[in-house]
């Protein structure tokens, strides 16, 4: 990771790098994670408005909770990652999904961006009043589990999810405690 990296709210001036990030996921035949990457983006202004509305709970589908999307941007103005912070948990999110979903541009993985993205998103979670957050990942996603643990995640449970045909791990992060046992 070189240079300065910022966690930003979605902005219209980052359209080209956003589209290239989505295209990179698709070219690698990977799922769009977090789920907001799957929103239509042909009308980029409408996408920005929808993400802002989502954060306020405006027009969200039944069963959803307000959720904020953040973009991790390098000082080269390249979007390297995206996170989505769910402001509350539903029974469905308790089972799978949790409070935070995040994804790193495939070509930028292995450079510490995921750990930084999660760390900065957890700071946003604390600022919204959450004192504890849930993250879930597939048991086979060792890299994601490592990022979660590095940020203070404690494995709570595992469950086979038939719809996904995999074991999902659930990790809780106590935002009142510093990650890795550091001092407050």
C-alpha cells in the first residue's frame, strides 16, 4: 500500500474508477461484494442518490435496514475497496451477512487494503452508536477471516448454510475494546 488512502462517502467524481472496480470483479467472475456493487450504475447520479437514501433508510426494501456504503480511495484517486455498514441486525443478518460487508478490487488484494478498509469502517460503526458488530464469512475464505481477527474479531459460531452450500463463520467485534489488545 503506497501513499495516502481515505475512506470516503460515494461521490460522483469517482465514477470512472467505480465502474472499473465493478468491471474488474465481473472480469474475474467474482460475486459483487458488498451487495451494493450490484446496484445499476448507468445513471451514476441516481446511484449516488440511492446510496445516500440507503444510509438514511429512505426507500429501502422491506426486511432491509438502513446501511451506509463507503469507498476506500488511494491518493492516486483509484477506488481500491468498498464497504457496507448495516446500522442494525435482522434475524437474517444475524444468520448471514452481519453488520459489515466489504470487498477489495481483485488487483489490489494482498496489500493490506482489506484490513484498513475494515478498520476504518469499524470506526464509522462506532460513530453511529454501535458498540458491537457482527461479521460473517465463508469458512473457506481464510483471508477474510484473518482480516476480521486482525481487527478484533472473535469467532462465535459456525453454521452450514444450505443456500450457499458452505459453512458460514460468525465473528463479533467489540468496538469498546481496542483490536489486538492495545491500549485505549
